[in-house]
C-alpha cells in the first residue's frame, strides 16, 4: 500500500500538515457555519430583515423589558463594589484570576466612571436629585431605552462570539483576502483578521487584537494606528441595534450596505492623509519586526487558509472553555462597558438637551447639511458630533427627528465615525499604539467629512 503523502509547511511560526483528523475539520466547519448564520445572514422575521442574534435578543427583551433597568442598575452598583474591592483590598480569589483582576482591579478613572454610572442609574430609577439627570430626555433615555437593548443584544453577541473567533473563521477569511489589503489599505494581510473580527464581533475585539499584534511585532506604528482607527468597525449586530433603536430596522440591508461602502472608502482615504500617513514604519522597540506573510511554495492560498483555520479549531479542546469565554465577554460588557455608557451617555445628553454647547459646535455643519438637502438639518447637526463621546448617542439624539432619510444618515454616520471615547478611544489612549487625544479627534472629523456625503447620496437613492 502506498504511504499517505503529507505536505508540511511553516509560516509565522505555524507548522501544520494537510492530514487533519475529520473531527478537527468538522470542528472548523460546524461552529463557523453557525456563526455565519447567527451574525451575517439576514433573515426575514415579523415583517422585517434581521439576523439570528437579533431574533434571540428581541425575544428576550420582550419578556424581561420591565425588569431590565432595575437588573442593570444592580449590576452597575455591583461593578462599583467589586471595583473598590479589586483596587483596594485585592483579595486572592480575584488576583489569582487574570480575567477578574483585569475587570475589577482598575484605575481611579475607570472606578470613578463606574461610580458615576451607578449613581446616575439609581437617580434615574428612583427619580432622585435634579430632574435634568433623570428626565426622559437624558438618564431616562439611557436607562430605559438604551441599556435594555444593549443588555440583551450583547448577552447573545458575547456568548456566541466564540463561534466567530475561536474556530478558524477569522483565519480562513483573513488569509483568503490578504492580497487586497496591501494595495487598497497599505496594510499587511494579517490585518484582515483584525478587521473581520471587528466587523463580525465588535470594535473592542479589533482594538485588543491590534494592540496585541503591535506589541508582538507584527504591525508597525503606522499600521497599528491605521488598523485601530479604521477597522475597529461596528459589528453587524450593533449596527442592527442602532438601526432598530432609531426605528428603521425594516431597511437594514440597504442601511448596512451604505455603512460598508462608506466605511471602506474612508479606510482607503484616511491612511493616506495626516496624521496617519505621518506615522513611522518602525516596530514596537522591545520586540522589533516579527512578521512574514509568505505563503509556502506548492500550496494554494485557499489550501493554506483551510490549514490555518483547521489548526485554529483544533486548539479548542472542550466546550467548557468556549462557554467560559462567552460568559467572560458578557461580563466584560455588562460590568465594564455599560457603566461607561450610563455615565458618559447621560452627561452627553445633558449637554445636548440642557446646554447650547453642541448647538454652537454644530452650527457650521447646518449649511453643509442643507446643501446636501437633508431635512431637519438644524436638529440633525449636533448628532454629527456627539458620537465622539459614544457611538450610540447620535441615534439617541436623532430618534426624535421625523424624517426617515435624516435618521438614516445620522445612524450611518455614527457607525462610520468609529472614534468614540466611551470605549474604543479610551482603549487606544491606554494602549502602546502611538495615538493621542488630539489625533483621535482629527481622525473622527476626517471620517465624518469623508463618509457624510456618501451616506447622504445613498440615502437619497434609497428614499427616492
């Protein structure tokens, strides 16, 4: 009998053989197909188009909506208690767990944000203190409208995200599309994995991957800055949250097409202009350059992609680890992100509703929106800027606007600006990637200027 021929190759310290057990191949195929269906495949549901994660979240929210504000207020208070314990007392049961230590042993700034978020939640829940904090236009909007949506959506998105990230789907798609990344975006092919992780998972996941890759020597300073600010995109799941919140979920498919087109154009333009074009091509000094992306001789790109994907899936040894990873995603969002949304969201809405600050800042934008023939331009202008504080705030500000076309544009711009300080911005400032606050503000404005006319043009097309 002829001996089985094995092809072995190496790349980026990866060594594999094409002779994988059928169990590993199925481990790649089955979870990845489920992930694709739940996060990427639009399905008709109750007269509108949505995705599987959306159906799960909406049904859960319909059952528990009356209880979710009180539940999340309790979670916010617990986040403060555990953060104080983690930062001051540092008990062994917490410090022994990297996840718990990272989540609750946080800096004074993060603790203060959690305190502020929980205080605002309590004030809003029980209508305590000044009305401008807990009114329906400010804290009430965040706690009773925004937080329940985020709670249910990110429960399922967090639990199911490992289907996208842990079973080889990122490696397969990323390897296949490597050839387009360098000419279009001036980036190594490896960055496609970061982009897809953001697009199908979350922008935070993309930033964390980019940070790790930069610190391990796989991205230069310029590449890391470009990827973090142009590919940490809003996921499909979050995009559906935004469009549902603003009341346009019945046109999700054309809306997301608009977000994709405008986002890709911005990702082509922004790396070619300052400040990103001025970043150095040097690598993180402690490790130096570590990257090599050559596909081995005699192996096709698709075969190599399959090899990487199956090898990734083969590392998943038990369902328990996947489930634990999913729950950690959820807890990270509930205890880490939602307090920030409650704190910064309420403050931003107070500034929007009770001060003229954003009206003054947005005043130069009004004639531009009028030139673009956008209805209710004066009401829409502040929504073009509040996204710098949090990505969801433009949808909150724009929800009261009557024109569907204008709400479409507001939602689209909010999802393509990318630099929002409540999450991605803070992560970037804390990372070793060379970006400062001023540069993030400039990139935010650049992306707004680039994507706004594209989104308006496509909106006029769809609403003709």
